[in-house]
C-alpha cells in the first residue's frame, strides 16, 4: 500500500484510502469506501458522492443524499448537493437531471441538448 518510502523503508505516502502512521506503516482509513485521504485522527478528504462529517468522532465520510446524481455535497440533505456527476445537469440549486443516454454533459435549458457526447 506504500507509494513512497524513505531510504530506511518507512512509508511516507500511501495509496488512496490509507495513511502512513508514526512508525512508517500504511494503515487503512476508518471509512475506506468514502474516504479519499485520512490521518490517524480520521478522514480529511472524501471521494465524489460523499461529504466530510466533522461532527462524528473520528471524522468520517458519509454518502450524499443522492450519490448517483450528486458529485459533491456539503451534507446529507438534497439541498446540500453542490455539483452533479457526468451525464447529469444542474437545473437549480440541489437539483440534478439526467442527460440523454449518450451525453457526458448537457445544456441547463434541457437535458436533450448535449454539450459533450460520450
């Protein structure tokens, strides 16, 4: 799980979902599914579709309200969605609508007008 180590073999950089502890070993993040990076104290950055819950101890990544459509969010409510995933368009704050089948992104004026095709 180590991607970069010192000359004496102690890990300083670990794969996504792991952190280097004080002894130089890679340890798994508490919430590996949603956690992109962490420390021994908990998650620090979340994967797409998750938000960082700093209230929980240790801090963990929790799923957005609709992680199928929502790429980034700041909390668990529908209104907390900040950006939509590919193949979805943001119609208003917190509202994502799926584009046509072969669109990577589409116009805000209607999901049937592709900006970028797949």
